[in-house]
C-alpha cells in the first residue's frame, strides 16, 4: 500500500507546541530520577530483607549500565537493517533507541557472575532489582510520555489525549507510556503488599509475570510495534518471559522449594 | 526510609556518571530511519552517488543541515527582520518577518505519515542553508534536484525566488556573479514581470548569469501545457540536468497531479562557467542567495541575502553526473510515495 507524501500541504508544525522546550531532555531527566530512586529503594528493600546494603548497591550500580547496554543491543538487533548500513550509529545513543526487555535479559545474564563475585544470593538480589526496576520504570515512562518515545497510537478514544511521538508530532494518542507506568505501579504495590513475605526470587518472578502479562496486553496500543515475520517481537518476549516465570515458580513449588524470607 | 549509610550519597553521582557516559536520550529513534521500513527514497538517491545531499529534515532548534554524503555539513541561517529587497531592479522580494521552520509534518492529513520520520521538511522565509563543499567545484556535468512547495503570493508577480544556487565571486569586470548555476522561480517571461511564475535555471556565463530558456514548442506538444509553471498548493519535485560536454540542459518537473512522464523541458544551453577553486565565494546556498543579484546594477557591497525562497523544501541533492530521466523519475516516485508499514 502506498500513501501520498502530502506533508507539503501541511499546516501543522511540531515545533510550535509549548512543551517542546521541556520535551527534549525529559526522558534523560526522568531516567536519571528513576534510576536514582529505583536503586535507592531497591537497595533499602534488600537491606530490609537482611542483605548487605553496600554490596547490593554496588551490584545495582553495575547492573544499571548493563541494562542500558542491553536495551540498546536489543534495539540494534531489532533494527539491524538500519544499523547495518551505518554501524557508527550503534552507539550513537543520543539519537535514541532502546528496548527494555534487552536491558532485563542482558542485566540478568550479567548478574550471574556479578552475584557470585559479590557473594549475593541471586534470587534475593533480583527480588530487590525487581523493586528497583519497577520504581525506575514509573519515572522513566513519564519521561517517555513527555519526550514522545514509546508513543501510543493515534486514537479518538476518551482516554487518548494530545501528546507527541519521538518525531515531535502532536496528536491525540493512547498514553502507552502511562499504561506501562501503571502496570509497574500496580506490580510494585502488589509485590510490596502481598509478596513481601516471599524471597529467593519469588518476588522477581512474580513481578516479571505481572509486567510481561500487562505488556502483552498493552503492546497493540503502541504507535510502532516492532515485528518479525509479522509477529510482535515484544509480545513474543513477553509470552516467553511470562511462561518461563510461571514455569519456574510452578516447578519450584512442586519440588518443595522455599520462598521464605531470610532476615 | 532513613539514609543511614554514607555511600547512598554517592548514588546520584554514580548514576549521573553512567548516564553521561552512555548519553541515552530516549527509547525511540528521534532521527534517521523508520524502524523496520526500507528508506526507499534514500536508497534511490544514495544509489546514484550524490556529491551533496541535504534532506532538510532536522528537528526544530538544529543549526546544522546534515549533508548525507558526509562533512562538510550546511548551516541554517536566518536573516534579520525585515529583510530588504535591495535595489528594485534586482527583483528580489522583501520579507517583513524572516523565519526558519524545521521539522514540518502533517499527521492529520495522512495518518500513516506520523510514523514516517522521513516526512519532514523545512520552511524558508528569509532563511537559508549555507554549505561550502569542495566537491561542488569544477562541475561541468551535474544534476540538481529538490522537493519544493512554493508558499509566496503567486499573484504578486515580478520577483525571483532562489531554490538553490552555487555561484562564484562577482566577476571583476562586471562586479556581478558570473560563474555557477542556480535554480529559481521567477516570471516565466523574463521581459514581462507580470507573467506567471515558472521554475527556471540560471547559469553563469563568465560575466553574468543567464537564464536557460525552455525549448519551444514543448515536448508534450500539448497546447495546454503551461510550461514549468509554479503551481499554488502543490509540491513539485524539481530536477535539472546539465552536461557541458553534450551541450545539453533539461529541466524536469514531477508533481502528484501531473503525468510523471510528460514534464520534461529541454533548455537552450548557453556558455557556462563553473565555479572553480579560488572563485567560490560562499558555497552552496539553499533557500536564498548571498552572492549578489541576478541583474544590474551590481551590488556595491556583498548582500547577505537576496531572492529568499518562501515555502517548504526537502531532499536537495546534487550529483556530478547528468542523471537519466528514469533515475530522476525513480527519485520523484520514492520522494512522493513511501511503503506504509504492513501493520
């Protein structure tokens, strides 16, 4: 299908919105606030559960850049056709481009040797990291909304409102970043309220299952859906992670594993 | 939650250090390609090896116009308001309020365009892109192309509007520019200022600039063919090819509401003097010229901006070969159309 490029008849300018001055740095600012808040809360949560705060903090400070690198790597993989032509752009992160699941997967892999080096129990560490990620996500997704990255698809629904996409085009959109922040907030509240008595990775797996389910449901509300052979990549990853988390929990319980909190 | 460990105080600094190192600015592309979509126009143009290529799709606030072929890039400049027309005999329009608008897009017109980061243009009104590109010197065979949308009052006739120009310093004998080439809009009959606007090619003959007149009758043999006239509310893909060796110059116009095959206007070549090393003044100018008037009297002092183009523009490319009609047609088609996402 072809569409005419009729933008020259345009009267709409994405430069004229009063928020545009704020927009440019909002993602980075909110990512910063989210990272600081998330790591702080996550570390305190771990300390509350009897883990050594300094080592947990050190682990999180190592996992944060690993998560950023991983999220960039997944984005590069998903858009390899573009990066293949211009490989210098792979680390030109100022152009934007990151995929959360890449950060999650890469930082998890990185945490395997890290937890061993820091002598931290992997499951307990990831319970704290899950809290940190959820807190951080709430802030970061607000930054996404302001900046326009991960924009929702244009819609006339009552829940849609005027917001930009990454190119600064303002129109009524479904607030996908707020939906995702909402999932993170709900998962966080649920985890703290009902899962605080479980440790050893249970909280992490439960949060992963909750977030993955929410992401799977909400993915179609995005403006741009990354696809492979017609399948939504992030839905596939969500399904795999949810299934994995559920399976691990199921077999762990079945095998008599304990999720008791060690304080 | 009380802070009872000193090392928590280092947390903001550590996070800041990581972010400064990795400089993440968002989780979606803010410039560049369409994730998952081929850049059809870009592929078509890049495949023909331009020597300078400005897509003019920078975001608002940018001061650098990226040359897709690599440095040197261009610089966006806006003249001070009001911009004077200068000597009335120069036929340059005055601009009361100069402006430069970047990143123009219209998602309400074609919804899918909001998903296409290539669908942006720049609007010039007393503003320009200036780029000093050595590869543009000594051109004796070349192609110039640009996607343009005229936005001035077409009923106010008699003025000239510069799409782009590459001109040398004024000739010492005439004190007027005499080398290079320019793509303009101006009165279709140079002797009749009230004639409708047409897209025109001007080239330096060594002493001054001459307009390359269209060969008549037009190739279309259609009495209703208005010639390369400027149309209101219509985007036009303009292309001009020139070959000194073959003594051939052709102006092509592609518009959405025209038959893409029929608007080819052979021009009558004249003596052409290219800009050579040592005679280049301010390089390539897009959206205006800073290299003096087309007409006498000569400017006593350099005029910063003349013949300001008023309207939108994108996809300006220059090649050091005369591209074929089929190549240009491919650029025009991919410039006007794109493959929309499958979902």
